[in-house]
């Protein structure tokens, strides 16, 4: 007998449940188990409720459909909730005698044996969660007819455990809905519209009683029609996703085997002003309450108020011997590239505090649009905020997404002690009007006037920092100024773009600040004020990584202890007075 490791079980789940659909397998996992003693685990067997079989061919070998049987351990304890014992699954095949022939997939079901109308699988170990138990390869039996059906019942047994049984039905023949691929234009301009005459065929052996058309399009696209037989939902804007809209349209009618259908009125697909990289998915399935519930996945949908979406026949032909059966041809998707831009504007802060105090600073960037940016296919981060720490300060608190690096931007092993520089990646999407807010806390180690650090939003690759979609690189850099002269706005933002409005022209930065065009990655350029050997005057945060950090602002080190005390006592009042005077003027 072959023992299964947790990794093997997970591979089984990936194989069998991908074919059946994880949501369907979970929702159809069998009836509720009877009450048991608290120390007796109850495992639930499940799988697809119904599976269609290719009719037995006049010549050649019959095509097999896969019936994936799942096993659910409801324990949430990943470390201690597993069942570490042997168990047996028994399959009653008498209900499909003369209807279907059953074999097991040898790779995912290595310890299964069939004797007559009974099959037995033996295995060891049931880990928490939903996992694949066995894959049945089912074909129509010789002599079976279209419409014949039967059931397979699965039960389980193990010492010290209870199994909830499961029954699945197989039917010879069925609808096979196939979505045709449309010839879209994929290179677009904002505002451009094109028709989407969704077209599908039923290549099965049975009519489909109603179809469910699923449309899903990312944030930069829109379908302005809102049909009364469709329900719509939009991704939560607070989630790091693609801001997609999903429409579920129940289209009534008998969709005949061998016929092809198209929408009575084509949809209109529009690239909006925020389009950049976008995706449109369109899928067709036989309609049912269970199918709609699985597609909703618990999300809140709102019904449209327009006309009724209808499908009309295009042509008829001979039915093809297949059924759904083949769920992999029910869906098409297309990627669009819209010629557009997004202006990422960095913002800094203007903070003040005496030596030994801790100050809070809010830095980050905003996407002033017009486009949203999403790496839909790769899932890669869109951008990085690169923050060099003002001289004479140490970071005491940082956002979780940020990691410490050396002064030159290279990898740093130590992530606990203060560093001279931090990089903070976005998610794979940055919506128009959104951005990244990064709260830092810094301790003032040395009293300095006008010390500053750069805040740069750049590409995730340090060697290639330019944002390919951003036409205004001049406002990609801002400054965090400590104990300055109140040069920031009332909101506290200090940006290289001056007013933060995306002019693209940097305002005059503090003395000796790096030129963002010459140092787009945010790395401070060497200057005469750079010190080495860990001198407190040239070290940001006192990390000592890669020597001292170059001065990023006009810094006057207070050499005298008396002068330092005097400055520390009056600095906050001085800065506040300057700010009040600036507001009054």
C-alpha cells in the first residue's frame, strides 16, 4: 500500500477538483453528518452532483469523463487537526450497470481495485480542508442510449472516524455549450467602442434548457447596457483586485443540440478614460439555480433595469458527439491595451521635533490618472516607493509592506535595526484616484535644521526606475523634511511637483538634495558631506550598512551641547510660528 503525504493529497485536490469546479464540489459535498461524540472526527465525501458522458461511439474508443471524489476534513487546525490513520472508501457501482463503465485514474488513485460492481480504495491520512480522494474515469457502456443515467454511491470507513456518504449521477449525452471567439480590436484609445456579438453553439446530444451568460470585465472597460435579466456586481474598491464588473445573465429558451446562437442585439464594449491594460471574459453554461449560486460566490448582485437580453439562432447543423462533458470550451477571454497614461505623484511630509523625540511622518503617492494600472496576467507589483531616511534620524516603526535596504538600495539581511533606506511595493493594481499611504515613525537622534529624505515612486526594478506609463517623472519624487522652515503645504505634503497637482516640474528642493532625473531610483548621490566609518554625522539611522548615507538636505550639525539644547527647546516654536505666518499671509 502506498502512503500519501500531505503534498500528494494537495496534488490530488488540484487535479480532480479543477475538473469538477472547487465551488461546486464544496457546495455539493453531501448531506449534513449526524451528531457525533466530540472526540470522533466526521469527514464528508463529495463531488459533482451530475456528470454527462459522451455517447458510446459507432467506431473507435469511447471518451472518458472524470468524476472527482473529494474528502473534506472540517478541522481548522492545520497542525493538529489531521487524521493520522488508515481509511477505506467503498464505491457501489451497481447503479450504473449497463449505463457506464468505471475505471480509476492510476496516478491520483493508486490504491484502488474494482471487483464486479464494487470498488475499494485504501489510503492513509486526512489533512484539514477539502482534498481529492479519488478520480473515476467514466465512459458510456456499449449498448447504452442517449439519456440513460445511473448513480454511484461512495461510503467511507476508518477506526475512530465517521464518513458522510455521497451519491453522484452520470447521464449519457447532454448539452455541450461552446463559446465562439470574437475578433476584437485589442489596441484601443480611450473612449473607443466596439460591438460584442456574443455567439455560442450547442454541440452536444441534448437541448439546453436555458443558458447562463457570464461577463466579467476589468476596471478600464464598460458595457453600458444593464439588462433586466442580468444581475451585476463590482469588486470591493477596498480589495487589491482588478475592480472588475461581473454580470450574470439568465437567457431563457430551449437551445437545441447542433444549433448556433447569437445575441439579438450585440453588446457594446467601451474602453473608458481610465483604461490601460484590461481583460474581458465571456462564458456560457447551462442555466440552473445551483450554477448561479456557484457563480455568485456569496457576492451581492444588483439586477439591471433595462430591456431583456435574448439569444437567437444563427444556423443549424448535425450534432457533434460531445456533451458538457467538455467544460473547457465554454469560455473565452481577451486582453486589451489602451493608449493611455497614469500620473503617479509622490508626496512627502514636513515634521519637527527636538533631539530624542519621536515624530510621525506620512509619505507615499497618489495616482492622479486618468488610467488605472493593473498587472492582470503576471500579478506583479505595479510600483515601489523608495524612501531615504533623513540624516540624524532612525526609523522606529514602518509599514509591514516595507523592507529595509542598504544605502545603495541593495539587499539587507537585518530587518530589525534602523536602516538608511526602505522600499515599499504596491500590490498588482493601483486604481485611478488611489495610491499608497505609508506611515513611518522616526526618532530624532541629532538636532539638525532642514534635514530631508527623498520619497520616490518608481518601477520595481531599481536598475530601471522609470514608470513606463507616467508622462511626468518630475513629480515622482518628494521630500520628508525634518525641522525645516515650513515649506510644505498645510496638509504636510512636500512634493517635487510643488503643489502636488502633477505639473511635472520639480520645485526647488532642499540644498544638496539629489536630482530625481539623475538619481531616479531615489539613491542619494555622493556629496562632500558624505562621511564614512559610521560617523553620526553621515549615518541615517545609525545602521552602518554600506558606510554613511549622503546628506539629502541642507543640514547644520549642532556642535555645541549648549547650542543643541537651546535649539531643541525653541525649534518647535520657531517652526510653528513660521507656519502661522505663512497661513496669515
